[in-house]
């Protein structure tokens, strides 16, 4: 379709410091920290890794780093961190952390692992961001490229650090990246060929001082370095996103909308119940909406974003159609676990904000028993009021925010608190009737009871699997 020109990205351009011999401190010894440390060491930098976490939880990280002769400190951030020309921050390290604030006070440049990896990327980048749907859209986009037999990698916030796949890339590879606001906070020259904004709704406001405007600005950095030769795909139906894109000069970047309500001279939309694209004046009927295997309006949006992105880089309509009919979704996102005594159990642990839960509740016609709660991120639950009233038979309130959840919904449905996931699942089972759905869709972070949302989802599935 619109076969993009793929050019090698030079490393030592004026925006980038020379890497050889450069002293670089890396904050965080998890996946992205280890990956970028290895990459920078390979490129000739003098690397030091610092993580304030507990040593017993980071033994594998320590071994990995020491095996390639990278110095590491665990359990603190010492003065050694600041003996650096550059500090690289992992997504899990907050910009408000004292170590980050002190580095900036001293005038040390702070950049993200995403930014650093992009310096060494010779391939086109499709960068996908948004408050909801990033993982599904990134996975679907990668699957479309796989089915079309196009060389590609899928990395970023999805769980594989971009730095760890740089050695696999050449100028013909397409890098599909899930990109979070945390990663975008510390970019400088990160430059996707195709950027995608799925939506921008309140999330992670605890990391942005309660400021939605700061969070919006962070998300929009995905297209900050794009030019008129690049493509920006965006959700026209999301008012916040649309407002930001409408502020751009028309020649600034090639912006392409998608919508389930409107039709465009260029973009993706619904026409006679079919998903249609128009690019370079050519209209393509991609697939009947009801034939898309992943259901729900949110997945219509995700599908539109994916087909625009891959059509831009040359994937054919028949190939996209086949993928959309067969793609089964991703783990922890409206994932069917099992049905017992007529009750369906669904794992939506990746729903870590209110808008994700709003979409999840809309995906079912059956009555729902909802497992809701965790570590609250400044949630406003009022958006769920009407859907809870209409569709939710009962709520099992879990985690640190259980009391908050109970106060928010006890006037609209039966709310029962649970002190463990096992208790929560068994309580949900007792509340549900045959024909109902028990849905884990927490709207909160998982760090009160679990390591991450994947851990939370796995525990939920293990408990459900053992139910009798």
C-alpha cells in the first residue's frame, strides 16, 4: 500500500552524546534496566546500575549484570549514581523519586530506555500508546506482520525491552512498540515512522501530581519528533485525543483518524457494518465487523488502529482480513478462563484503570459479579455508576482500595469485601447465578497484593482452575 522508506538511524548525530567511554548510570535492575545496561556496555559505555530494591528479590538481576562485568548496587542509590554523564531511567522508577530529582538538580541528563534503544535502531518503528488497548493493539499489529511474513519485532512496554532486541534488527525489520507515558517522559529524539494514539483518559495521575494535563502532554510526546513524512494514527472519537491532534499544523505530520461514528476522506471507519480504510484515495473493505474475532467496541477501535498501521507499511487487505478473523486476543485482557456450573470466569487483570473496566462491562450481556480494587491511582469511579447499576449483580472489593470501592458502589449493588484473591473468587462464586460472568477487572494497580498485573491474573486463573 504505502510502502515506507526505511533508513538507518545514525547514533552519533548532534542530538546524541558519543557513547564510547561515556559514564552512564542506570536506575532500575529489572528487565529494561538490564537490557539497556547490556546494550550500552556492548556499545562501549562505562555502565553502572543502581536499584533501591531488596537484594533477595534481585539476585537474578545481580548475576546477569555481573556475568557481563557491569557494576551494580542494590538496596540503595549511592553518591556513585551521580558520577555520570547520563542517567537512564527504567519505567518503574518515578520521576518524583529523590534520586531522579537530585540528578536533574545537578544538571545530569535523564533519558528513558526507550530513547536509548532508539539511537541504535536501524528500522522503521510503529509506536503505539494510549490509556487503554495498547497491549492488544501492539500484539494484533505484530500478528498481522507475522501473518504477512514481514520481518518484525514486538517490544516495549508489552514486556520485552526494546534494548534487548536491537541486535535482531536490520533496515528491513519493523519494530512494533507498546509505549507508555513513563517511557515517553524521558525521550529526546525518539522518532517513530508510524505513531498511534488509541485514547487518552485519566490514568497514573498519582505519577503526575494529580494533573491530567501533564499526563496528556506525556502521551502526545509520541509524535513530538515526527515530520510530514511520518504518520500519526489517532482515535477521532476520543475527545481528548482529537483536541490535541486538531492543534497540530496540517503540514506538521500526516495525521490519519479512525472512528466508529464518522467517515473520512482518509482513515478507517465503519460503512454498512464493514470495517473500511481509505488511504491514498483508495478505499478498501477490510472485513465485516461481526467477523472480527475479538469482540467489543474497544476492539473495533484497536482493530482499526492496527490495520491502518500495517497497511501503511504494505500489508495486503486479504492478509489483514484473515488475521482479524483468527486473532484470539491477549492474556489478562478479557481472557476466558473456564465455565463452571453455568458461570463463566474471565480474567481482565490488565484493566488497571476505570476506563478499562468501563469497556469490559460493556463487553458482556450477561449479569456480572465484578472483582474490583487494588492499589488506587486516584480513580474516579463515577463513570461506572450507570453500568454497575445496569449490569453488575454484585462486587467483591479487593486490595487496599476495598473500602473506597465499597463506599463508591454500595448504594448501587451488593458489595462484599475480601482479604485475599482466594476469598474473593469463592465469594464471587457464591454471589453468581448460572448464566452470570465472574469478572476480574480491578481498575487498580496490583502492587498491594501482587508483583504486577500478570501475577494477579495468574493467581486468579490458578484459583479458578481449582474450583469444583
